[in-house]
């Protein structure tokens, strides 16, 4: 059979690149929850696309920074389920389909391990996921994976580096070669500045959120102890442990806290929450006015800093004054002299005792405990015997101190605990807030007296970026000598602290500061992931069902008009053209694509697959749509207009020309007109994650 060429028929298709009507897709290194949620709502990409992009970014850089300990094998399937739910039922909230990374001491019942970075707990299972994880899942968040940490939340060794664990290796900062991350929530912090997830969670006993936040130039919130449930978190201290957001913006921290905060029967500390309804922390992230807010600066408790920090800190105070705040300088703690005179080992006594009892309780509740870990002594013996734990190169001295502790019920330990709470709270931060009638304290974010007092007394601390050390800064190593602590381009930060459960106030203060404080120079990342969401995003797709008045979704597609020579598939002796003779829409070839049972085997169906393959070959696309047309009929329904006399036109002969709808809007109109919502859903579910219309590489 001779194939006779048809007249060229123009057709629009889509190619990559360029700025579109929807604008640029969000850069993943800076994308906020609002950015991601908006793009997902507008169908610029799917959660599956997003998870795929984040995994690729981890692969881009993790061999250098070791921030992510493992990727959740269930993340892709969870994303697909949430995409389907968004499409059919709408979204649950702003975290719907948003990937989050968790520190490797937050237990999950998926296929990731939870080990505090130690091989001792590898393979162990708790009886249930913690309340925090349950609340994240209920909000629609995707657990992307686990981040590395300082092993046992920095409670194993006195000579191990921050950010090192036997399972995860050494986490490095993103701003300098061999940069220290501080700890213990090291991987959660580094993953944020590199854009390896939208948000992350860390935990803190003393400095483990606010320290790494400083070194990665991100926002870290040490929440009030008891505001966020700790069940499902490998414990260190019931009195000090807390879970907190680690994010790129203050508002993102507010989104996270709004989801994870609140009472639970599984953590008695949450019974102390003084309100029944969790405040609207996101609502607090508004405005630029701090009129009436009184901030105190505890100068005597701030250690000397390298050049640049004090200058930027003083500029930051001026910004706060410009916003209306009253800044009271040289605020003093009542307990300064007594704290300085107190033996450092006595300060640690209660914490060592608490870890001893807390970890024994955790291990006793495990449903799977392959290494038989039941006590601190078991941890020590396992660590000494397991070659990958690198003992004695990295000692177990902190574990030994905990093992040898007389216990939390010991009278001397109780006296030490009572004294510490008085020095840090009543005669410390709470005393200063009352004496000077302050709303909060503000200070450079360093391991200094205010942050220590806050941690020991269970108070909230909000850490934010402040600046980066200038080019002339002398390099200073950590005490272990193998990591960079201070150097050109390394970040430093600022922090705010207030009384327990004052997070709403801290969010407002921090948000105003964040808006007012523009970094004079942005740090240059030492390593940059190369993958962006546009590298996995498909240019255009339908995420129906579509209402009759719905606007077409658009992405980063650009439109190009092309002419394509088609062949007349009918094999007619004479050629007819769609333009000259006209054509009439017949039907959509839905059966070809969904696998529905064909009700009739006509020539129309027989030729549909040929047409489909032709279109795929021409456009090099994975999927396309075929509409059936016939030449426009005259009064003689058996003879289309323009058919020469004597030319047969039999009903069972295909009268279909190869045709692709020429406009984006036209394609949507046909989908709305000819497919029921049920058919749309059935069709869309056939080619997960979503059907793409004319995807062109």
C-alpha cells in the first residue's frame, strides 16, 4: 500500500528551558515550605519529582559532607500516595508532600534504622513511632531519611570530633574544607544549608541544635523542654532533652512547631504545657515592628570573639532598635560569680546520672534488641569490641562517667540538680528577665553562659544567621586539631532566649530581625549540589479531575510551533487534507491508554496504536493522546465533503488523520468535555506519578 503524504499540519509541543508564565521553579537550596507548597498546589512538579531531586542532591554532595546517614526506601512510594491524595482529595496542609530529614535518634517504623549513630543499636526496634513522627505523617510530611549526628548525641567521648559517628562517619560543614559543624545535630544543619530536604528536625540537650545552626548559617529552635513530645527519641536527659526545627527561615520553623508541639500521654513533660490549644506560631511571623519589646544584652557572659562578630552583633542591635525595640545593655545574672566558682564536674553530675537511667529505660522497652544492649555498661563493652566504633582512637570517657554515676536518686546528685536549676533559672535567665523587665535576651550564638543556662533550665532559644568571618580571619582549629572552627567564610550567628513556653514571642522577634537583617556578604558554599527540581520535573501534565472552569496548569515549559509531515494512514488513492476538507471530532481513544476493555474492534481502534507510535516517534515522547477525527460530512453521511466522485468512503474504513491538539488550552477543553472525573482518575493512575501530556526531552 502506498502511503500518500498529507499536507503539513502544525502542532505545538513542549521543550525544556526558559522562563514561563509560572516563573522560575524554586531553587532547592533556598526553597521554603511556602515555595514548595505553592509549586505542588500549582502542579509545577509532584512530590515524587521533589523526592527524586532531593535524593539526587544528596548523591551530589554526601560523599564530601556526610550529612545524610540513609535515605528512606519508602520515601518514593509515600510521595506517590500523597500526590494521588492531593489530586483526588486536596492537600492536608502546608506540609503535604514536603520531604523532611530526621536526626538519627528519632525512631521511625519505616525501613530506616534509628541508632544514635552507633552500631550498638543498629537493627533495634521501639514498640511505636514517637508522637512527633506520627504528627508529621498525619500532616502529610514525607520522611526522606535520617541525618548523621555526634554519636550518642555527643555523650560517648571526650576526644571525638563533633559530627562524628561510627555509622555515619564525619560530617563536615559546607563553608570550608574540613569545617567543624558543632554537634550533635550536625547532619540536620548541613542538610538544610545545602538544600537536601525542605526542612529537618534536630534534638538538643545542651547546644545540639543552636550550635550546628550557627555553623551552617540556618535557623535552629531549641524548644521549651516539654513543649514537643520526646517519646520515640533515644534519650539523654528527661529534664533537658527537646526536639526542635532546623530550617532555612523562621517561618518554616513556625510551620514545623505548629505540627509537632502539644501534649501526649507518652511524655509526662508535656502535661506542663500551660495552654490547651497550641498557639499559631506562623501567625506570629508577621510585621516589622518591635515597639514595646525589651531586649537585654548579657555582656559579661559573652566571651571574646574573633573580629567581625562583635561588629556585626552591635549592628544587629541597632537594627533591633530601629524596629522599635528597647535594648538594655550589660544585663547581669545574679548567679554569675557562683556559677563560675562551681566545679565543672559537679555541673555534669546530674546529666551523667540521667543518661544512665534514661538509656536503660529506652533499651528495656525495645521490641527488637539484636545486640542485647540494656545498660551504659553494655554500650561501653560493645563499643570497645566493635572494630568500626574506632576504639580506643575515640574514647568512651563520657559513657564511663555515666556508668560510674551513683544515679539520679543519689542525695548529692539531687543537691547538685537543685543548685543547677537555681543558678540557671531563678538566679540566671528568669532572674535577669524579671530584674530588668525584659521580654528576651539577645547575644552572639556561641557556647556561652546564656545558652548553657537556657539548656539546663529547659528554656527556648532561637538561633539565626548573623554573618561570615572576613577573608583576613586567622584560621583556628577545634580542640582535636583536625577541623576548622574559625576561618574566612565560616558562619557565625545570633540567638534570642526567653522564659519557657514563650516561643510565640521569640518567633515574632526573630521574624522581625530576619526581615531587617540583610547579610552584608553571603557565604560561599564549599560544595554545591548540582541537581535542581527542573532536572526531574516534567514540563506539563494534567493532575485532574478538572472542573469546567479550571485554568490549565503550567510549568517551566516553553512553546514551539513545529510542522510535521504526516502520512495518510487510510491508504486512500487520493489525498485529502484536514485544512481543505475540514474534520469532525469523533472520540478520544481512551481504551488504548487505560487498558479498558474495547467494546468494538473497528478500524478506528486498529489504527490507533499505529498513530500513537507515529506520534511518539516524531516527538520522542513517553506518552501522548490520540483523538479520532473524520472528514466533515455533507448531507450524504457516507461521503465527507470534498471527496471526489467515485472515491469510496466506507464507514468501517478509518477516516482518522494523525493529529495532535495544537494548543495547551485546547487539550484541556477536550479532557474536561469528554472524560468523566472517574475516567480521568483511572487514566491518570495508569502512568504514575502523573500523566504527562506530550513530554518532550
